[in-house]
């Protein structure tokens, strides 16, 4: 009886790989490994080349032709790594990581906190040496400029103009507006002007209303405090001849400027403003809410004209539809004319408690009773359709 050999199949083939087959497979595997290794070496060389090129580039100035000054703030306790990131974010250096390596390898230490005036054209060595010397304690103006405060402008609105007209940022300006220590310095310097503002409650900004409308110099090396101090000094100067009148009328400066800031935006002509001031005084005397839309806009941080019933209920100490009295303080920077309107109101004796303006003509109508006011409102609404 015929039998199959030990490792052979029925058709006579042998499944065991020959030495030649095994050698071919090992040779193919080696070729793959060599190819992968070669590719990795090439990639490593390419990455190394570009990395070296980037590193060498980052050691050079960001832009040798750009001499525009950038104000950089280095906070207290910042490490060289943190400073490098700040410089990169401000586009003063190309790489914060390379800056960190550079200062450590060249043993630059003892960097000081402060505000620095740097340019993208500076070398890393120049920047490092400047950081060792120290910056200013406050932001400073590095270029000559001017800052305009418009009549009826709020602190928040002015804040958006600050970075456009000066080297300072919106954030720096608003921070200064909330700086109680700075306010106290000004209050000590201008006590007649700021004593009543000092004791005011729930104010958004203590200097709201005290930044006189005018164009101010923002000279080189001036701090933001210097510029704002000019504005406050101007307000004190404008009121120099009015302090006695304010006291005689048993008003505080805070109350005077608060009403003036409402009159500023409620009326257009001096005559209308004088009468509107008279309406406000009549309402205050009667214990009525002033119900000025300007107060709602301020509470909402909005300038929208068409207010809703929900808007009139906004929860804010500045809402003079809900709260009686003057509110916390001014709503904007009033002009001298508006201040004088408050100090010399018109037609108080005529008993006006309401006013409304024609949105097309701007003419203001005054009423003694709510019924008269409602009829005027309806009539003007029909005319303006």
C-alpha cells in the first residue's frame, strides 16, 4: 500500500519554504527598513535645515524697517519665557521661545516690570538691555498726538477713541477710570470739583461727567494720568465762576453735572435746554422720576433710540424711570452751555413736567399734565408716520 512521504502533500509538493525563499523575504524586509530609515534621515535633515533657518531668522530683528513704537507691559514676577511670549504677541520679536533661549544663553537676568517703548526693528540684545534698565511705572505716550473729548460723550465711548488717537489702549484707559487711588489724588487736588463725586454711591465711573469736552495735547512721554488730569483740570477751570451759584442753589457739583449730562443730549438749542432743566427741577421737587431715555441708554450701555417697555424696567441704579432723584451721577461729559442751563433754568414757574421732541423737526414741546403730554405724543406720532 503506497504512503505519503512525511512533509509532502498528495500532489507531491513540499510546503516547507526553501532557503532561497527565506533569503528573498529577508532581503525585501531589509530594503523596506533601509528605505524607511533613509526617508526619516531626509526628513530629519529637512526639518533641521528649516528649524535652523527659523532659529537664525528669529535671532534677528522682527522687521528692521519698522520703527513704529509698541508699548509693552511686563508684569511683576514675569519669567523670561512669559516675557518672550508677550513680545511675540505684541509682534516685537518673531519667536518668544527663541528670545527665551537667547537671554538665558547670554545670561541676561534681572528683567524689571513696567511699561516699555519697543520697536520691531530692535535686536534681541537691545530689547534685553532695555528690560534690564526698567520701564515706566505707568503707560506713556511715545508719539505726539491729540485726544478729543466730544460733548455728550461717555467714558466708554471715549475709551474706544483712546487707542485711535494715542498710544494707549482701551483697557488701560478704562482701568484708570476705575482706579480709586488715582481718583483720590485728583480729589485732593481739586476738592471743590470732586468732593461730592467722592461720596457718590453705585457709580460706574467716578470721573464720568468730569472729563471736559475739548481737544487735549498728548505729548511725548506724557502718561495717561497726565492726559486725564488735563481733562479734570479743564472742568475745574470751567466751573471756577459757578461754584458759588451751585452752592447758592443748594446743589452739589455731582448733581449739577448729572442734570447737565441729561440736558446735553435731551435738548439741542440753548433755549430748549434751559426749559428742559426747568422741567427736571419741577419733577425733582414733586418727587417724580425724571424718566429720561438717556438714563436707560446709559444703563443698557446702548445708544438705541427706540426703547422697549422691557428696556424701561432694566435693573440699574442709573434707571431714572424706576428710581427717583438724580441717580448715581453723570451720564456723559456735558458742555459748558448745558451746565449753565442747569444753573439758570427757564420757565420753572410755568409748571411744566413733561416734554417731547418732534423727531423730524427737533422742536421740543412742553406740557403741564400727563394728559396734555399724551395728546402731544399721539399727535406727533401721527405727523411723523
